[in-house]
């Protein structure tokens, strides 16, 4: 019979011990324990961690004159959003 190696004390976690055979026998699928969370995950309505998904925007590279960029940045935070809104207003005015 093969001997089990001693657990590395730096890799053990007292708050999350290794599962025993009894733990595996008692285990139940998440679908039985928290069905509302599983359904929300499958439906795509469950809030997930991490950076929010980007809205319907596309990253572009645009070359502008230095003085234009300096003036936009000098207007403070949110200058890119204001440029986006100004372009939208300009396009809407043409239609």
C-alpha cells in the first residue's frame, strides 16, 4: 500500500480541510441546495464579480491636433464622455 505524503504545513488550510469519504457521501448538487442561484446563473441574470461588461461601445484610434486634446483634457474628468455626447448631438442635428 502506498504511503500518503505528509501535508505541507504552508499549503494546508485549517478553515478548509480536505474532504473525507463521508463528506463526499453527504455532498449534494448545487441545484438541490440553492436552486434560485443556479437558475439565475443559467438565465444570465446573476451578478458576477469583476469589471462590468462594456456597453455597446467600440474602442477607436483617432488622431487629433495637440491643442484640441489639451483643451479637452483641461476641461476635466469625463472629457471623453463629453466628446462622445457632442458627436452624438452633431449627428442627430444633421438628421
